C-alpha cells in the first residue's frame, strides 16, 4: 500500500538534531518527514529515489544571509543558490529595518525557500553599503517593536552592525537600542563586528546568553581568543562564522579552536559582493571548517539544528524528526584534498567537499534556477568576470541547441489512421 509521497533510500544520514546518524531511509508524506528508519519498504512510496553513496542531511539553515535584491546594496535572490547548495532556510540578517520590513515581507512571499529575518535596528536597513546607524534618529525602538509585532512569523531576531563606518560617532548606542527591542520582544540579537572602534571588547560584555556574535573569526575586527571572548563564550554568547567578503580568517579560527572556542554556527553572510568568491555558498564555507579539523558531524550540526535552535525556529526545522518540514539536502561527497581560501587569501586543504545533487523543500525538489547578473556596483576581479562570461557561454551553448534529436521525440498528437482524400475536400469557396 502506498503511504508515502517520497522515499529516499540507502543514504548516509547526518541529522544530529534529530538523532539520526548512519544509514537510514527517509520517508515524506504531505510535505513533512513521515519516517526515518534503517529500512523502509520501497513499495510504500509513490516516488522512490536511491541515494546510496550520498550524504543526506536536513535542509541547511544559513543563519546569516542577505536576500533582498533590488532594494538593498547587498541583496541576492536566494532560489538560484538554494537549488544547488542545499540551503532551504535563509535568515536575512538586517536587509530591512522598520521602514522596509513590509517590502521584505512581500519579496519573501515570492521565494521558494523558507526565509526568516533579523530586523535591523536602523529603520533604514541595509539599503546602502554602510552608515545606516550613524544617525540615532533612525534607531527608533518603538517603530522596531511595531515591526516585530506586525510580522511575528517573519522576524526571528534583531540585527545591528557595530563598526566605525556603520555607527559613526555613536559607539555602542545602536547595540544598546537593539538590546532594548530584543528584551521587549523576547528575541536574540545578532551583532556584526568589523573595523573599530567600537570593537569586540566593547560589544561582547553587553551581550546576553543566546545573543550572537557574527564574524566571530574576523581578521578585521581581530576577535581572537582573548579573555573577553572566552568570558562571553562561557556566558552563553553564540559565536557565528558569518564568512562574508571580509569576516573570516583561518588563523583567527585556528586560535579559537585551540582555545576550545569552536563556533556554534557556520553561516555565509552570503551577499552580492561574496557570492562570486570568497564565499560562493554554504557547502564551501562548511568545507573551510573541515579544513581546520572540525568533524563533519559537528559542521553539519552547525549548519542545521544549532542555528535553528538559536532562533527558536518552530516545527523541527533543521532536523529530520517525524513531523518536521520535509526540507532535505542530498550531497555527493568528493574526496580531496581541495584548497579553500578565507577572506584574506590564506589557504587550507579541505579533506572533502559536498556537492549538492538534490534539494527538497516540503518534500518537493527545488527546480533549477538561473542566477541574476551581478549589480554594476559590485567589484569583481578579472578572473571573476572571465569565469562569469565562461559560465554564460556554457549556458548559451547548452540551452541554445535542441534538447534531443529526432530519435528522442514521439508523436504527441497522432494523425488519424484514415486521411480525407483530396477529391472529397471542400474548396475554400464552397
């Protein structure tokens, strides 16, 4: 009897949050996980996919992204990246503040992936490259609380960028206002650090257990593993990788790992300036943690269950527990070593890389989606431009010729077996 819509068989499952690590079959019914077991009968599903030899994980949860193209300096469309990377839940980190949250909500409704948002404490959001918090008049606590109240299913936290360009002469006051909103709304704060002042030593003492320091291994902010970082870590502040265009340095992460300060979550800070490198996507960022010795199961947990728990996402997101959304990623595992680079050109060797072969949202595979071209204000190296041109040429060559030859076709509308003879045809005149 058919009781499942989809059955993935034979895969190596790494679902730390759901307690499934090993060889399991995964069954889906009605857009939700229906069963996870070592052997489920193939005849019980309408669609059976053999994933033997592949890695099966919950759909990845990227805790730090920017997904509002056309309305912000940084934003990208998530779907073209999601279908080839396995990221099914995207957390937009501050694209919109109180003035732009309605527009972000409308955009999110057009995406195939799941999107949650961290509301920027600046009502301006990230419409520009920087400077959003240099005028305290934009940091309206009441307006931010109203935005959270109107969009409780979208807003999962509060975002603030604390660096000299973003805050000007306001120091940590934008963070203090973000914390006011977060306390009133019962939400965590994610704080970005970069070039100071203010710096991590000014920021970390203000954070509460469960708040998030993104760019935790920043070579620009020089986060390191000093006493202020250790104390915050012990207090329950979460460290998030937040790679981005300039927020990740291998030597800083290695210093933190040596001190026992492993990052809690691995995220990309994927935006228009880093999707073409050095970040590319979340599996590539995950490979960078593997390159410095973090075990694969820990890396997968840091990109699934742990970020979901950090934002208290409901319904088992980030796991394959029965009843959770059937968001699933399937990867081929290619053995390395493979060179990977941080934001400053330091290179390490990853022992393997995960190549996505299927991404499911609510039990349905994401269809292929072509990426939009880079905005004209995004700086690209000659190598990046040449690679984009080669990709465009390859796509044109692939799509510009017939999909199959005559022998790959069939007669969709057969002609009648008896044809009207020319002598019995009626003339146009009569």
